[in-house]
């Protein structure tokens, strides 16, 4: 999987305060019910092929999941379609929570 960059939780948190980004949670509904990173959109990985056109623009795009595996697939999918500034959150919500950052319910 290439064409995208990886980002750690601390760097994502800083990026979120410094610039406008689009966060995309690719987990399943039952996982999202436990909480998301504040401001995230929910697009399950299985639906990404039919919903990726909604992720247009030139904002930085950061995908995440539970541990970073599915979100890497999502990032590779968008990068392969020519999308720039695509990132995968290393370690997913596990890393986000371990770093002490908040979640919100949607």
C-alpha cells in the first residue's frame, strides 16, 4: 500500500488544531457506537468505493479505524485515485486513546 502518508496520534492532534482536515472513520457501526475522534465522518470501509466521491476538495484527509489496518486500505484506495494529502492514523483509535485524547459519541 503506497501513495499515502502515515501520522501518529500526537501529530494528528496538533494538525487538528493548526489546520482544517477531514477525518474519516472507516470502522463498522458497532465500533463507531463506542465513540469517534471529535469531528470525524463515518464511512465504513465497505462503503468507501461508492461514497469516496463525497470526500472531494484539497483538505488533508486522515483515515482511521481500530488499529490502522483498514484505514491503511482506505488511504491507499483514495491515493490510488489521485487524491493528495492522504494520511493513515498509525494504531487507529487504540493509539488515539492511549495518547489520552478524547472521543465523542455520534
